[in-house]
């Protein structure tokens, strides 16, 4: 009688252990199956490209993707897309009829390990600068590939999409291919971060950052643009929550535009701006 009881307890114990192991394995399989895959990541925004006073301060860059999203969703071949809107080109404070040049371009987006994106709000040009980690680039830091996109219109939303696969770099503007470049050598690209410059010399906003771990085709880029915009080309980004402080800020900005700032008459439309290039 005692032997039968011991055998019964042992059988129950093994059954219990089997159930526990099955639950753990089933849970692990379910987690692997349903967890977010590295198909693409999206950061909605919107993000302001200029502070309240427009004066650059330390620590003006803002990470877009966290490290887990970068390492799980970006690789040597990838696609990065975002929308940007330039509010007021007059804040540049440089004569519009002035010459073109590298000094005109202001940083907008840093793709660490790959390059960066710059904007010229005066001449309405966007520049994608590829800086691969090649021997030539190390010996000659200026040996970079500049891809200029013209007709980057102000006061409207523009979607900029960058696709990289091997030596091929394609840049799309509003779902249409704008420039395609073949790099001289097979680059060593290792995207380790995406930073947004929140204090350039122009005001604006950006949002709806998307990244894929592969190169999107031309039709896929066009489909993605149509899916994420309305009939006017405005991205489908949820409006930020409206607060009492935001209302006071909007009231202050409206008074300043009418000539009142800090409860006194403004002496004129111009004010001193400290520029990196004189």
C-alpha cells in the first residue's frame, strides 16, 4: 500500500514538472512569435526645430530612436524617412538674394555612422551628406558625398526618404525619386544612432520618423507617402495636447508679432543674432 502511494506521488510530480516545462516553452514560443519584429519602427512626433528664443544652447540634439530600435531595426542596408516643415524663412536674417554656399546649410538630422541631413531654407535645398568609414574618408575628411535636393519648398510639409543598399543611395522627396547616387567604393556604414537638431537657425517642426532594415523600392516609398498623408500632403500626425501654458505662449507670440514684447514697444523687426559665420 505504501509503495503504491509513493509511485502515485512520483507520477504526479513528473506530470507537474512536465506541465511547467510545457507552459514555459509555450510562453517563450508565443513571445518570440508575437513580439515586435524588426520590420520597421515609427516615432510620431511632432518635434520643434527651434526653441522659444531661437538661441542655440548646449545639448540641443534629441535622440529619435532608442538603442534597441537602432540595433534591431537598422543595418548596413536600410531606409529612413521623416517629414519636415519650415515655418518662417525670415528668421534666417540673411539677405535672400545672397550667394549660395556651404555656410547656408544648417544641420537638421544626424545619422551617426552614416552621415547627416542639412537644410538651406533660403534657397530651399536639402542636402544629404554621406560620410562612410572608408580609408579615403579617414585620410581626407572632406571626401564625402553630397546629394542636393532642390525645390525643398518652405511653409509646406516635405517627406524626405533615404534608402541605402551597398553603394546605392536613393533620396526621395514626397514619394518621388529625386536623386540616385552610386558611391565610389563599397562603404562601411554602421548606423548607431539618429539625432535631431532642435536648435538650427530656422524655425519648423518634424515628425513621423520611420525606419526599415532594408531598402524600400520606389513603389513602396510612393505607397508609404500616400498612406501617411492627406490630400494636401500633410502627414497624419496626431496634434500635440493643448495646455494652458501653450495658450499663454501663443498669446505672447501674437503680441510680439504686433510689436509688443515683454510689455514694451519693439524698436524694429530686427534683433541681434549670433552666427557661426559672419
